[in-house]
């Protein structure tokens, strides 16, 4: 290849199980100037007031949308224990998120590094769309304490969510990098800074 061929940014997939601290880590990347595509944020926007997905969701799940967008509690109750309904919802949401991700990448085509923050990166096959993968992880007891501190969360609901996610140990084994949030914030910040430096300069090996 000649030197004038355009090189796309290094794409780092950022993932992690519930309550592992992924949002905190994503914020650290952003604070360092790394563009971050937040899949959950995109979904909330598309399901919010005037959102692009409201008509399709209302058609598939009548009565779950209104002036304020999707009634997330009502829709969640419908799909939470029903894998068929969840799959139908995902068939609406995932293509739209993929399109938004492509637009994001186009906007940041000159960045040396971008982050795709995708909770179910492994589970939904998103690993093939990234160059490297970083998993955010913490000890199980810390994860449990964090999640049960959330409003409306129960141990039963937590266990149901975990059943839909790849085990943390398997994610760690499949990742290129593991970011530990079981330590102090300063230590996590240092790990993120080192990773950004490594990936931005092409020294990822």
C-alpha cells in the first residue's frame, strides 16, 4: 500500500457486565479526548420524545409509547422474561444503532482512536466490528454491592440480567485488555491513560 491511503481510526470496543463501572471508564476516555460512541445513550435518544424508533416500537408493542417517548418500565416488563419479544425489540433497535455508529465513525474518521461503548458487545456479535476489545471488570462481590444499590434492583432481577450476559470470566478471557475497577479511581484512571497512549500510537502489542 502507498503512504497516501487513508487509515481509519483504531476502534476499541469497550464492554463489561452490569455494574462493573463501564460508564465511569467511558467517561475517562472522553475526558482524554477520545471520541466515545455510547450505544445506550443512542438507544435512549431514539426512544425519547420524538425519537426515531417510536413508531416502530408502538406498532410492535402497542401502548408502550407516548408524548414522553417509550415507557421504559412498561416496555421492559413486556420483554424482560420473554426472549421472543426481546428479540423483536432488538430487531428494531439494533439496525438503527448500527447506522448511528457508522455515522459516528464517519464524523471522527481523522481520530487516531475511537471507542465503541457497547454493553453486549460479545453477546450480540459486535466484536467483529472492532479492532481491539477492553473489558471493564471488578470482583463479583463488588459488582453485586453496586447493582443492589440501584433503585428498584433486586437480587432476582440481577440474576436474570446476568443470565442474559456472557460470564465476566469469559469476557476477560476473550478481551485484549482488562480494565480493573475494583481498585481506586486513580488506579483505574492511570490504566485508561496508559491504554489510550498505547492504542493511539499503535503500540498495542
